[in-house]
C-alpha cells in the first residue's frame, strides 16, 4: 500500500466568492503570478466561501 502526504500549499491571495465577477479576479491574479514564474492556481474553499490562489511551492 502506498501512502502519499498532502502537498504543502501556500495561499497567495483570497477573493470572496460573492464578488460580482465571480472567480475572475482570482483567475487574473493567478495568471499574473504565473507570468512571474510562480506556479499559481485557483481553488475554492467552501468553508470560508472564498476563491484562494495557491501554490504548491514555498514562496519567500
């Protein structure tokens, strides 16, 4: 049996899910981060009702 540890994620920014533009601000922020070489993506945090821009790499 193989066990994998959950990935360490760093939250770069949070955006409210109730924003009139939906996830667009989070998507735009993630795109800007990727343009700077940071592997960022958007995930939904259901508990806090927010879109989170996260990276699996450690940032400074």
